[in-house]
């Protein structure tokens, strides 16, 4: 049964990472659309839905780690950062990513209660989540080559940066 667990650990982690990636891209795109004074209802719904599904898959990822008999991790090794001998840094980044994702989703659900400004400050921490997930995948994953993962992560930054620069107001230097 070890192979099933191994595949499920990889599949849930990779799928969660992909959904988080898509959620980030759509979230950034909706910000560009907002600046252009366009409706963002559908893109924000998709952004939040993808993040929710990423969380469900991360919970599955953690569950499969806990039942895997090959590595035999205890709950505290998976959920408490730096509390394992098995690849401590990538495992810690995975645990911290899990907590960042929970914080992001919970604060998004209660943003009206905590206030928009506080929510924006907390949501601004999400690049840390994304960086942690990416490093976690690079250091512990065996499914994607580093160059591919780097290219996949650099491309959206270039595209979104280009969209934002295109929208910048032009300075009138004739006066």
C-alpha cells in the first residue's frame, strides 16, 4: 500500500500547489482589472474557490503523510515546524505554508468583521506563503525539475508586471 500513499502525497501536494498558483494569478489579474475599473466578481469568486480547494487538498496531503508507513511521520512532525529529523527545512516550510493558507482563507471569510484595511495587511503576507510553498516543493518534491518550477513561477510575474506597467498613467512632459 506504500505506493498508493506515495502517489497520493505527491498528487495532493502537486494539485494543491497548482490550484494555489492559479489562485494567485487570478487574484493578481483581478487587481489589474480593478485598476482598469472593470468588474471582478467572477475572477474573485474563482480566486477564492481555487484557494479553498487548495486547502482541501493540503489537508488531504497532510492526511496521507500521516498514514504513510514508509516515512512514518507523527502528527507533531508534520504540523509543528522544525520538529522532525526527516528533511526539517522543507517540512517546516510545508507546515508554515499550511498555517499561512489557513490564515489567508479564514481572514478572507471574515474580512468584513476585521475590517478591509486589516485584511489587506494580512493578505499582503501571501507572497510569503507562495515562496514557502515553492521552496517546499523544490526541496522535498521529486516530481518537477527546479528549472521548470522556476520558469512557471517567473512567467506570471513578468505578465502581471507588464499589465501593471501598461496601465501606469503616462507623464505629460510637454508642459
